C-alpha cells in the first residue's frame, strides 16, 4: 500500500515537472532553456528532441558559444528541437557532468536516446549549430558522398522512382549548408537529397571553378527515366544557396516542362509569372506540329528554371501572321511581344540575355540618371561594360600588397618570389584583370614563399618607367637570383594561375642522372604540375655540345611558365639516345595524358627555332579550337577544317578524322573541332557563314589566308572518312561552290575610342588651358610647380595666383 502511494506521488511530481517544462518552453520558445541536471533528466522520457550543453565553468570561449546557441534556439524550435543549457552543480558527477572533456561538447537527444555528440568547435556559429543539428536528424534521409561512383550508384537506384537534389557545399556548417538542411527538412520525403563537400566530385561532373564557389545545387530529373543506360537530365540553380532561392527553384522543377494550350496568351498565367519569370509561347501550326513540339522541348530543357515554355496552337487565334514566338513578361502592364526567331538558340539567347536575375538588389541601387545613360547593348568596349557591371563586387584586396616608390625595391630584395601587377586604376582592362589577379591570389593563399603585390602606374610612373612598362596590365615575377619573367598569356585567372604554378620551378631544369630523367619523362618528378603542363620537354646533349645546350637554355627561359623544360648533358647521354632511338642533339616530348614520348632531332637550331618546334608539337593533331589557342593555329597560315559540335567530341568523329590524318590526306589543312557549349562565340561564326544556325554537327573548311572562302560539308550527308575525302577532292577540283567569301577589310571597333584627354580637359574650370600650344603648356606646368612650392602664402595671394594662371 505504501509502495503504491509512493509510485503515485513520484509520477505526479514527474507530470508536474513536465508540464512546468513545456509551459516554460511555450513561453520562451525563442530562448535558451536553463535547467539543472536533475530537472533535465526527469523529463527525458517524453520522446522529444533536444540539443543540450552541460555547463560548469563558463570561460570566454564558452560565452561566445552560448551566445550563438541562444540565437539558434528559436529557429531550431520551429523544427521541433528544444535547446537546453544544463547547469552542472559543483561536485556533481555523471556521464555528462564533472568531466572536463564533456565541457567542450554538445549533445543531441531524442527522449533519453543519444543521437549525436558535437565538439563545440564544430558549432562555431548559429548557422553551424542549426546545420549540424538538422543534418544529424536527417542523416538517414540525406546521402553523403565522396566520389562520382557513389553518385552514379544513387542515380541508378533512383531512376524511375524519384528525382535527386545534389548539393555541393564548401564545408559543413556554412550558411549554404544550413539553407540546404532547412530545405531538406521540409522536402526530404519528396526528393532524394545528396550532399558532398568534395570539389573534385563536382569537377568530375563537368562543373567549372568549384574552388571559387561556396555552394552548388543540381536537380537531376530521374523520376521519368526508365532506361538504366540513360543519364538523368540535370538543371543547375544559378542563384546563391538560400532557403528562399532553393524553395523557389524546387517549385519550378515541379512545374510541367512543356504545356500545350489553345487559348489567348493574354489570359494565360502559370507559376512562372507568379515567380517573376517570363512565359515563352512557341506558335505551332497543324502541319508543323511535330517539329514545333520538338523545338519547344529543346527550349524547355535549356530554359528550365528561367522561363515557362508553352506550345500554342494558333489555329483559332488572332495572331500576327509573321510571328512564331510570343513573350509574356511577369511585370503587370507590359504588353506581350510578337517576335520572329529563326531557331531554338535564338529563343534561348532572348531569355538568357534579357531576363534579370531575381532578387538582385544591386539592380535597385542604380540612380535614375545612371539608368538613362546606361545602354550595354551599344557599349563599344565589352571590357568597360564588364567593369561597370562588376563595380560593386567586393574583392579581397587584403591579399594584395600595394607597392609605392619607397617599398618597391625593398619588397623585391627581401622576398624570394614576388608577383607584381603593374596597372592603372583608370583603365578598364587593368580593372577587369585585377579581379582575375585577386582570384589567383585567393587560390594560392597560404603557399609559402609567394607574395602577391601590385603597383598603380598612374601614381608611381617613375617606377613603371624604370621597369620598362609601356602597356597595362603587366604581371612580372621576380625570383631571387634570376631575371624577372613577364607574363604574356591570356588575361584570365586560369591562365595566370598556370603560369605562376609552372614558374615555381626554375626552367629549364638540369637533370643529372638517368633515373631522374626517367622520372621527369614519366611525370613523377613534378607530379603536382602535370595538370598545368600536359607536355614535359627534355633536351639531350652530349657533354661537348655547348652551343646547342646554350641555345636550348635560352629557349627554355623564354618558355618559362608555359611548359616544363629540362636538359640532360651528362657523359652517359647516349643511353637515353639509344633507348628512344634518336640522334643527339634531340628533344624528347613526354605527353602525359596520352602516355607517350615523341622524339625530335635537334640540329642547327637557334633558340627561336627551338621555341617554335616546341610550340608546334604542343598544338596536337586534332585539337579543340578555343578563343585562347586560335591565334596559334592562325599563325600556321593553313586552311582550318573545323568540326562544330554541340558538346564534347565523340569517339566516332575523332576516329574518322584520325584515319584521314594517318593516311596523310589532310597535310595541307589544320583539322580541328569547336565545342559550342564551351566556346559559344562559335554560334555567331556559324550564323555569319550560314545566315542561320545549321543543324549540328557541321563540318566547315575556312581558308583565311588566300581567298577568304568558306565551304560547308553537305548537310544531308553523313560525316565519315569516305564522304569527307570525296568532298575535299571536289573542292580541290573546283566542283563545289564556296558557302561565303569573307571580306578582307580591316576589322575595327564598332565605335571610335574614347578621347580621354578631352574628357579630362572637360573637368578643368579654365578651358583656355586646353587651347595652349605645347610650349605654353610646359611653361604653365613649370609655373604651377613653383606655385605648389609656395603654399605657405596667404589666401589672398593664393587667389591672385589662381587668376594669373
């Protein structure tokens, strides 16, 4: 009887404590709860989730952590997680109190079951706390992967079942990670969420510059894929990873890919308009329905998340006869546009070039007078336009040391490797390249013995003159004990990074043993640099070939930063000569990607010829043409046989060309290919040739150096070895007419360059100075210098001098 009453009393007390606890939570749901150890464990049986920190002695670090924990209490309460600080009494000993290492941990409970413990270092701010807590709760729903193979397994498992959301975040606990976890908490049952922090995985899937982004969100459309051999289509979220942007993106992914209607476009409204995106109506006729639908599906996939695509049957509608596309913009009051567009790419370009990025607050910061004068469509200088658009971008300039006349020499003398950007702050190319320069500094942050600096030649012209700087921007690398090296490559981050990386070694490298030479040729000696230099060049000389060796060293110096070069001139050089079946002096070119070594006889060659030989061998036999390497191929002054592709080169196309090359049918031509996805300027080239974008792939012969003729392989024939050879023979025999003959007129900018001097003169209050002859201007400058030296005179005298000037 007594035991029964005791049990009733214990249960009553427990019930009261639970009620008091949850009443306090209801009142203080956005605050950090503070309980004693006994109070907290008496309510653990309720099955609720709680994030708990057991506190004893509060240090400064813990005070900061508790403040962030307090901030996280409100958001976590929305997800059913109570945040509690348990105050451990002195001398109180339990699993969680009384041990010093427990004071640097937080714990996630569901009822009395411990789900996860976190080091407080991992919970460094409110975002990290929320992200880690939700990630632990959703651990079984969100797959964490580290390789492309892991993702391919998940992709195959989800085909025909559900769509996949693949997310890359730079690190666990970032704001992007929190946004993804909060979204997954809501949508986790709808999609398969997959998370990775491996940048290499992202690059393996075709994404670029993963080290320059904080997060990426890919939506893989796997639900409708029933064939296991077929890849799931993917769509990239092109906006920052925030909860709002991700939620908006997922709603667009759930919307129908293509809608077919017969009603008036004025009356049509979809979720796209509600979310601020345009609607594109592709007008269809009964006799062209299948072709129109195919184009509409292509456009819909390319513009998924950017616009809504509707196939409109115009049979019973009053649509202008000339129009084939209608665009309806989301802003109320703007009339719909009736357009004539020739192909799918024109529709895509219309949207991608004119649809503003949603939630772009920077666009609201333009003043009215700025918007009236800003017209980027007629901007005569694209670099100036880019600088203007990016003018509000904050660059981490703290990584770049700004030099002056006083510090320039001391930095060079006291630093083993200094990289100096010579620029002017009024010139657009300098400002545009400054962004690339900073991006490289970010990538190489923490690399020892490497200092990034810059000097404004507008302020310190004497320094730049002494360094023979006559154009801007210029990058020089100063290394202790060596001549400075000037960067002459493309003004972009990727190319500058390659140049700086390759300059870490002093080329040409002197190889002293056969074993070292083999490692060099196999790519093992400089393994970390083979991704930047696909070819390693090794020159072999006998010990008495002094002149030939000096010529190669001169050539190697001029190729610093562009290719790895080395030489071997020991007494046993004949061993390498016999192994690679080449007579000395010779060049061995190790092509690491192809895993082969080519040999070239090197006789009676000066430094310039050696440079040309090396550059020519690096071009490849069937290369991809890009904006960067096109000038190298044009210098060869041969006709270009270009295969235009809408994507990567496949094995079949490559095999056809290589067969023709091996049979020496293309010796007078430069066979190459161009990827329109990575080099979109190719679309403009094809439109200039064909007056429209032809179906791809298309093979074109361009002869720029003789008559400027462009010929097209017949579009109705299959591109194979036999047909290509017959076509080339007909061209040579004059049996094929050229598609177009290019003009030999000089290419000039569409508008004249700015007259900077006149713009500067316009800001001078005394315009007559601009009309002085040169001698008077020099005299005026001398008088002005004298006046500057006498600034101590009174304000009245100063005013008199201004009038005299």
